[in-house]
């Protein structure tokens, strides 16, 4: 097998694997929606990920600002309050981020 044939076959194989990986959720969508474990993950995983990301961010930020946590706590309190009141994640995140940037950088 010469080099050009090898390269072409490699690209075709990578394309087939990429297509299969992306098509698999659509082909198994109905089965996944009915599966109880997937339904349970769908209810609790987004919240768990957001909590872990928030805690990790607060830990990293606290170390870089010499222990001054009040801007983080204020922005996080606003995000939690907005999310509880409006139930709109994009709005909560955007307003909390803008407040945090304003508090830290004085925009």
C-alpha cells in the first residue's frame, strides 16, 4: 500500500468514526429517553456540574486575590437569587458575571 492510499483510507476511517459517534445519540434517542438511569442523570447531573464548577472557580479565585472573597460571594448570591426568582440560567450567569467583573475591575 502506497502512502497516498494509506492517507486516504485513514481519513475515510476517521470520518466514519466521527460520523458514527455523532449519529449514535440520534439513532438511540428514543431508547435513551425511556431508560430510567438516563432520566435520573438528566434531572441531577446539570445541577451537580454547576455546583462543582462554581466551587472549583471560587477556590481558584480566592487563591489569586489574597483571600478577599466578598466580590465572589456577592456575585454568587446575586446569581442564586436571580436563578431562584426568574429561573433563567443565561440571565443569572450574565448578570452575575457582569457584577463580578465590575466589582473586581471597576468598570
